[in-house]
């Protein structure tokens, strides 16, 4: 699909943050480009659980989730937490940590590829895969955005630029070159198995013992497969933790792997846990994990909500003539409070913040 030379808004990244921004701009008459580096629908490493507050957000802003987005088991009751390897588990239903009233008690189990593609398709933005953001230049009040498409560079001009490009945001790095020195990257690693295990489906099994993880490790049943994930501090060996976690699951939870289907690595940042957000400047806005929005381990809701705030801030900026960042700070403040509230509740329940655990 050919791109125009000029857009009103360019959104980089087709995750929930990009989808939330595109949806908020729908019907406004603004010309919006939603550019994703991978071909669509793209893979995203995630358990794919839409928490109750995310379910409400999607129902209110996008409508009913189509069946093809859902995985088995469709409902997720909450987190079953194992504080240490020997202690009995504690069940924490999702609703306990959700900041809004009147929501469903259970989360939804979704395929992130299908969910994100569907969310992005519910807008009138021009959605293109295979276009990687490289960098941008300022030209007066506009941004000249350089995208890589195969071996070709494509440049488009825009009045507003939204970085919705996740943890390792290139938009953030280009706009705020020193900022990433102030944050910690928390790498994680996952394997998907055809396997037997004696952990109950329909729960996110969350392990906190420091011998198997730098912050938390999880087991989740997804579409007949078992997803096993652990995380580390950037200075720590995530694969060693993973081997220790897998050995523990084999010894204590009857894990018998019949086939390893896939493996991936990615990471989170400590931006939200440290309240070290990077929201943007002038008419450049950072949303979702690019901006640091994360409710503990729940990122889908936070990304959708911050994306929506950015879309609304752009509409207000068009009307007021003021820089979008001024409106975004105000509109994103509710979601920042939600992030902080979830971190505080987790810390109160566990006695520590999982993202700020000291090095082993
Ligand atoms: C192992 C794991 C499990 C998780 N489980 C859950 C869960 O069950 N529920 C939950 O709510 N949250 C979960 N999270 C968190 C959640 O996945 C993230 O917080 C959420 O996806 C962030 O959304 P986003 O839109 O900010 O970024 P992303 O979903 O990461 O989307 C960013 C998009 O930008 C694209 N992109 C990146 N760079 C460029 C570029 N240069 N040019 C163009 N495009 C680019 C990427 O390809 C990607 O499609 C999990 C995270 C991890 C790591």
C-alpha cells in the first residue's frame, strides 16, 4: 500500500498503545498512519491475559472481542502466587488489584497477534506492516519521519508523532537520547511446550523465589500448550534462572516436556516501578511501554489507556493550538495514578516491589 507524503499523525507500533491512539482519532478527519516494523499480524511475547479493567476498556471503546482472538481456556481467574519454593500458594483473583468498580471478575485469555491486529483494525488509520521507524528530524513545527521498508527508506511528514513502539522504543531514544541511561532493562525468556504439568489451567501461576527469577517467573496454559517464563535484572543471567525454574517445575510440579515448540526473549523496564516516565515533548507523545506505562505486570490495559489519552490530547491540541504534550500530561494522569496504585497494592501484599528487588 502506498504511503502519502504527509499525514496529520504518525503512530509507530501496532500494539495496544498504538491501537488505543488510532481508535481515539477515528472519525476526526485527521489523516493517521499506523506503522509497524513487522508484517501483520505480528507476534508479541506475552501471556495474552486481558485483565478485567482491560476487558472493560475494550468493551467500552472497541466493542465485543471476536471469537478468533480468544484462546483456551477463555477465562483466567487470577494469579496463584508462590512466594517461595516451599511455601503453599495463595490465590489472588484479578479483581483484587483492579482499580475500577463494576468489572467482570475474570480475565480473558487471548492471542496477542490476533488481539492487537483486531484492535488496530478498529480505526480509520492507514495500517502498514513492514515499515520500521528509523529516526526523525524536525522541520519547523513538523516531524520528518524516516521509515525503513525492505531495502527502501520512505520519509513522511507529520504534525504529530506518537511513539507506541514498546520497551526498547526507538522513538524515545531518538527524541530523548540520554533517557535510557536512567532506566533498567529487565530481560525475560520464555519457552512454549507440549507438556504435562500438575498446575491448574485458568490461573497465571506466579513464582517469586529469588533462586529462579530476578523479579517473577510464570507458568500459563495457553491453547493446549504450556508457557514458561522467567525474568532477570540486566546484570543477571536469565537463561540460568530459566534452567533452575524448569528443573523446579520438573521436580515439584510434574512438568514432563513432550516437545519444545518455541522460545523467545524480550524484556520490561523499571520505568513504572520507579515512577520514571517519559511522556514526550511538544507534539511528540510516548505511550504504552515506550512512555513507561505498566500496571505491575499488566501492560495491555495501561497501553490502551495511555494510547487513548494521546489520541485525545492530539484532538485537543488541534482545537487549542497548544502543544499536545500539555493536554497529554493532564489526560494521562489518571492512568499514571492507576499504575502507581497497582504497584502500591502489590508492594503492600508482598512486602516488596518485584521490579525493585536487589541483585542476588
Ligand atoms: C512475558 C510477558 C508476559 C506478559 N503478559 C501480559 C499479560 O498477560 N497481560 C498484560 O496485560 N500484559 C502482559 N505483559 C505486558 C504487555 O505485553 C506489554 O505491556 C504491552 O504489550 C505493551 O504494549 P505496547 O503497545 O506499549 O507495546 P508492544 O505491544 O510491545 O507493541 C509495540 C509495537 O511496536 C513495534 N515496533 C517496535 N519498534 C518499532 C520500530 N522501530 N518501527 C516500527 N514498529 C516498531 C513492535 O514490533 C510492536 O508491534 C507481558 C509482558 C511480557 C514480557
